[in-house]
C-alpha cells in the first residue's frame, strides 16, 4: 500500500486536445486568458496558451481547457535565488 | 442534471485581485465552473445556492460581481403552485407503484414460443387472470388447475411477485401404454382382394391375392401347437386389401353462400384495477364471424396494468355464386374424394372413374375408386 501522503501529491494530467487536470494545487497565483500560474508546493506550474478556461474549480482540483502552447515548471527555490 | 435541480447563475467578476477571489472560493468549497479570464476580471458559472456566499467573498476581496443570466431550477415551489395536478400526479404514481403489488402489471413467459404464449394467455384470461386484475392465491391456484386439467403440460408454474406474473412450463411427455393381455382376432372390414399382409402375432388365415368378404376372419388369436395344445394370443398386425368403392355427389350450378365482404376491429372494453370498463358495443348480426382478442396495454414499451379487449368482426352476406360446368364437376369430384377420405382415412387411390349426369340446374357425379385400404380390425374375444 502506498503512503498516505501519496494521494496528496500535486499531479498534472494532460491530454493532447487541450485539456488539463491539476490535482492538489495550493493556490492560483495568476490567471489571464493567455497564462495561468499555479502554486503546486515545491514548484510553480505555468501554463501558457490561448483562450484558457477553468471549466471547473472545486477544492484542490482544477480542470483547464484551451489551446495550450507551453508548460513550465519553476522551482520555488531557484525563483527566490534569482529574485 | 444537478444544475437542473439546483439552478445556476452566470456572473461577471471584476476587481483588483481576481486570483485571491478564486483561491478563497476554493478554500471555502464554493464550486465554480466555466471560468474565463477577461481583461479586468473573469466570468463564470455558479450554482444558485452558492451565489450569496460567492458575493460576500467577492466583496471582502474588493471584487464587484454582476449577475448576467440566471437559470432557475426545474423543480421549485412555482412548479407546483397553482398546478395541483402535478403534485397529484406524482402522488398517484407513487401510490400505484408502492401500493399496487397485488395488481397484475405484466405477464411474462419463459421458454414458450409465440403460439404457446398466446394459447396460455387465452387460457389465463378465461380463468380471470390478465393484466389489470387484482391477484390472489385462490385465483392463481384455480387458473393453474384449470390449465393443467387440459393435459397439455407436464409441469406449469405461475409465479406472481410484485405485479409480475411469470409463466413457465414443460410439455407433457406421453407415457407408453401397456399392452393389453387377452385374446383377439382380426376380422375383415371390407370386400376386396388382399394385397399385403403384415401380421406380427396370431394365426394367419389369409394370403396375398385372396378375395375376402366383410366380416371374414383373417387372423385368429387361438391356434394349436404341434402337440395339439391350444394357445391363445392377441392378433396384431396390418392387412391391406384392394377395394372398389363408389360415391355420388350433386353439385348445383348456382349456390348461395355466406361470403365475407368487410372486416372491422373494435375495442370493446378495458380491464384495469380489477374493473371492466366498457368502451364500445359493436353492432353485430347472426351471420358475422367474431373473434375476441385480449391485448396487454403498453406505453412506450412499459407494461401498464390494463388489458384491452378487442373484437375482430368479419361481416358476411349471402351471395349467389354461379359455377361453370367444369367448376361444378371439380367441386363434385372433390366431394366424392372427401367421402372416401372420411370412410378410409389412409386409403391409397390407384384409379378413379367418373360418370357425370347433367341436369337442368346442376351435375350429378358418380365416382368409383380403386384403392388400397386397411382391411382388418382387431376384435377382442372371450378366452
């Protein structure tokens, strides 16, 4: 059996038709039509695209739809150093 | 589906920190959907129940919320107010489903073909069992006994549970008959010439080619063995003889017959909730042919606790039919052949001779048949 903390890890599900599901996201840092930044704990997830729509927002899970061009994972430690 | 019951509101939120508003909604378990970012805020959809909470959160974070469109839930008090029929309809339906367990809603068959299903359905109807009647053990038991008495089924069950009657059966397998003991002879039933002798037991007293007379002993059940001892047995077998028989038939050239000229189907009654409701009383005459049919009622494939009684009425009227000579001759010949078949069901016709007598208003036909028929009949004698 996996550890209890296994099911609380941030997870990103992505398909090639522009649909993404983000689990265990801590908070939304920025949201515009072309960019969304999410605090995933140890990393920041940045999704760039066009016409990004949050189809559902419930609890710690998000469902996102749109034309996704780029996904970036930024380490918070590195961001702090650079800043 | 959930939104049909709860209703939803499309809103537009603008303000200084829309992301904080989204995060606070998540923290307070306020579900949002179809969130689309705009230049200075976002628009989305929320359930009617959570909208007041969302507005309070938005005010706290300095966001202005504007309602764009509202879809009310399907089932609200307005749905029922001044429409008492809707509440009554729902209550009646609940009563029918929960309180009518003893009502026959549907009759289903397991392991029966279409013809057998129709036959059993008719037999059940004759014993007061059909869709729409109140069922009790006594009625079911009587119907079961009545159907079993006909002797067609070796095993039949009528299982009734919560409105559903399931019929299962097994066909009757005839048990072999025990051979009777005793002494019997075979006597001739015709005048003719023997063509074939197939005797399995008894003392054969005839032979192929022999001329026989009616009542002549052909096979004897008593015979003596080489020691002179008299033995008895049942005479069994088949003896065929060639016979000549004549029949006469008269066929008029004009005949009045009842011919069907139209058919109509009329729904006469509906049986529902144990009551028979008359719909229509069709006008029929003595010459009409009436066929009664019982059909279970369904609605879009769902069984209703009701049976429709229907009558198929074929109207006939007397009509004079004129035959040609040839048609009259054929009809008379067919009549003669029918007479032969009635007297000798297994006759094999070898030749037939026709004599026709023409009369003013018809034909008289005499036919003579030469046929092979079964000539012997077993007769029990005292030992």
